[in-house]
């Protein structure tokens, strides 16, 4: 039983590290990338997003 719990703790640690990397990447994509000139020009050239209701 302790072996299973140890493996679960390791898996939880790896999953939390992966989700932390994804979260930091999302923050960088939202707040840093739009301030870089050539990425800002690319984002402005994209068509507007339209939701279909």
C-alpha cells in the first residue's frame, strides 16, 4: 500500500509541474507576446473571432 501511495505522490508532483509550466506559458502568451512588435502585427492581421450562437 505504501508503494502505491509513493507512486501517486510522484505522479502528482509530475502533473503539478506540468500544469505549472502550462500556466506560466499561458501568462507569457497573454501578457508578453502582444508587446513584441512583429507578434503584435501578426495578431492584428488575424480576422476577428466570431462566435455562432
